[in-house]
C-alpha cells in the first residue's frame, strides 16, 4: 500500500516560518504530480501549491511570494517552505500525490494524514 506521511507542522508566531515535508513509501511506479492542500475549520479544502512531473508549479494567490514547493524525486519527497506566516494560514495541511503504483495500474490521487499548522497573532 502507498502511504504518505507529513511532518513539520506546529505552532508559530505571525511572521515566522515552517517547512513541511511529505514522504511517500510503498510501491510507486510513477508520480504525475505532487501538491499541498489545506483545510481550515469550516472551510473547503484548497490547493496551496502543486508541481507536475514536468516541473510546472502553481500557487494559490494567497500564498504567492511566501510559500515555495519543492521535491526530491529520488527520495520521493515533497516539501513546502512557508515564510511570513499569517494567522489566516492556520489549517491542517495535506500532502497529495497523483501516481501509478504499478505500470498496470491507473493513476489516482493519494493523501497524507495531514499536519496541523497554527499561526498565532
């Protein structure tokens, strides 16, 4: 079974920084895209940042200039570096990978368990 595990969340003051990491394990044939989503209480889950296998990157307007997504294909890891954090960034952050587990399996998304990010004012 493919598993994704996030780490790096925590409590930080406004203006501070955090780096989230997501490690994928299990049988993985290919990865089409990696991304970070977040969900605040009472809000819809939203895409924060995504990166395709070809290297194309996109960010939510609310985090442009403050967050950076990166990956290590060899380690099958994806990161989210967050600077200048604001209270409105408070949410559970989820790692998402769209991948094929084998050459004979259709690509589909996999999700991590989520990591809490809390930004105090």
